[in-house]
C-alpha cells in the first residue's frame, strides 16, 4: 500500500501538453515503469503492459492508492499543480533511488522541450544501460546462501500514542532549511548530516514520551541505498535498512549522548559485511525451500503476521533520499525537489537540491508535536 510522492517545483507554471510529451519520452528510456502487478500461484509479479500513462492536473489526495487488486493499472501517476510536477509510485515497483532517477529524467525532458532554444540535450545516466540492466534483480545477484546468519534478539520499541483521534487522511508537514547551515552544525559536532538528523528525530520523539514509555527504546528504521555498497544499475527495489535507536531513562538523555550513540551505531552497521547480512535476511524467505512453493494466499498471511510483529520493533521511519543533482543549465529553472510517503506511523523523508534541504513529515496522528520538537532541536 506504500506510495511515495516525489516532486519538483519549477520557477514557472507547468504546461500540461509539454509535460505529457516529456513523460512519453521518459517512458521510452524507462519502459519497466509500464508494468502492472499480477497475482500468480506462488508470488506476485510485474508484467509489462502497453497502457497509456496520462498526465493530469492534481485533484485527489497526495499518495492515494495506486495498486488495485485484480485490475491492470499502472503503478505510478504523474500530475501537476501550478509550478509543481508530482511523481507518485507504488513501492512494489521501485525504491527511492529508482523513483528519483525517473523524476530527474522527466524534469530534464520537460525543461528541454520548454527551453529547447537555450538548452543542450544531455544524458543524466549511462546511455549504454539496457532494459535488462534496469530490471536486474540485484537482491538475487548478491544473495549468498552460505553467508553466516546472525540471530538477533528482537526488541520491542516504544510506540507513538495518538493524542486524540487518529486521522484517516494523511497528515503532511513540509519544511525547508539550508544545507550549508546544517552541514556546518554537523561538522562542528564531527558527525555526518544523516547522523545529526537521526539523533534529532529520536530526541524529538523522546520529548513526547512518559516515564513509563522510557522502559522501551526509541528505534528508527532508516532505509539504505544498497547501490552505494553493491554496484547495480537496477531501477527495481534494491535497499536495506538499519535501526538506530536509544534507550532513555538511564540518566544520560541529552542530545549529545544520543548523538554519540547514533554516530557509533552508523559506524558499526553501515559496513559492507553488515549490509550483506541484511541482503541475505531480506531474500532468505523468498529462497526458503518450503515457503518458496507455498500458495500465495498462505504466504500473504505469513507476511502480514510478520509485518505486524515487525511494526512493534520500530517507532518511526526516517528516509534520506540524499542529494538530487541536475545539470547546471537545467538547474537554473528549478526551485527545489521534495519527497514524502503514505504511512500508518510517523515518517520523515528528506532530500536536497543545491542549498535547499526539503523535509516531509507524514503521519495519521492529530498531533504535530514531534515535528515541532524536531525543528526546535
């Protein structure tokens, strides 16, 4: 059910007809996005379909559902509002890196069509990449059945309580800040920007916790782009995750204490060996000799039960989509890029373009105290 929204704000109003032409060009380069999700006997699978992708003016709620069971519909949509291009995609089709590459290509094509007299055509990625490269199952390629599996004790994390009623509709809170200023603070504290933001998010959550809740740690799920560790040009999902956290209530609850703990966790858990273990954990179920041939409906029950247990092990999610780069001639027409996602818990998505860091908080709670605390920190 997870749907990401990646967007780009330009310095000019969007022309629908030109955006449609840009989308058609983008799909010529990335045809794997013309896929529907089908239900097989043992697994879901993606099937290529020649279904037209139509650009529309934004009307519905952000990150609304894309996958409709038993219906052959595309797993993404492109819409626009004033000067903003929206690209929404179902997580089963691609991850944050794949979605970012698609949007970069779409924006490039749009700007070239609008400003053809002032811009030179450019390639944003390797022009020799084939569709096979884009559709590479990198999880299976790097899976090692002989890799030693470490049993990890599962810890229940503190859960954010709803202040009043929960909302059915997605609550979205966006903000921007200077990359240079934030990098300056991070360097002063001798940590990376990712470590700084993770620690700030953990402390923002802690400010809303009771003494009773401090018996459980605050644990964040932080997705990791595996392409930075294992070479891959795949546009399909290829990510792992780490789970930095902190146990409050021990007398060392300052921001500096949390920052040092998070820094150490990142150093220990972002190694190639550790992430290789994560890859094997993620793919082990698919390769399991018995479960592999279990009917899909039975698998779905097992997956839902596992997902429900896993929810208790995470407090919130922090997704850092990293830096979005565009050619200098094209960048002059762009205000910023941004991202947020549908979620049943609290999630913070981050990306940057030039000196603008965009933050997108989403939740279904009626309180924005955690967001307020985060910005104050």
